[in-house]
């Protein structure tokens, strides 16, 4: 958890959360939460068929959702979360997170450059078409 959790203190510290409470809070389906459970990212307590989520599961779900919003894959999120639990611990997690952030930023900057180039090319094609239409006497 580490660095991602600084602003994630729950206003209300409960012992357990139901899957319904978490789906409402995070705007995800029960299937999504079960998927994260199947992936080993969260481990709710089971009472019969009922899943009870600890505050730590809720924090992990917050981190998972944040990671997804930032464009990280499940594998990347798992790696970042798991490194916190093992040596080198939080320092290793921070280094890995910085590395992943730099990679993600570079990817997004490249996408932005590609989009800007495509828009410029579209503008050029449109201008050429309008110029040719004017030469032909065609009104737009």
C-alpha cells in the first residue's frame, strides 16, 4: 500500500464492509470486486456465502481503482502492491512506482504527439480539399 494510501483514510472506520457497500462506494459491479478477489488482490473474510471486507481490503480496492484510472494493468497493480509486503518493502515499492509512472507518462506523451500530428495532417487534407473545391467552383 505505502505511498498510494496517504489520502485514503476512511472517515468511518468499520470492522467490515459488505460487497454491496463497496460496489456503491466505488461505482463498480460485484463481478468486478469478485474479479479482484480471484486475482488475489483482495481477500475478504467468508462467512458462508457472504463476503466481508476488512478496512484493508477497502484501502486495496481504492488503490486498485486509482491504479486503473492511471492506466495501470492488473499485473502492474499487483506488482506494485505486492512489493510493499516483501523486502525491500516501501522503498522498493516507491522506486517501482516511480519507474511505472515515468513509463506511463512517456506512453501518454507519445500518444499526445501522435494525436497532434494526426490532427495537423487532417487539417492539411481539409485545407487542400477546400482549396480544390474552390478551384472547381463548388460551394461548401
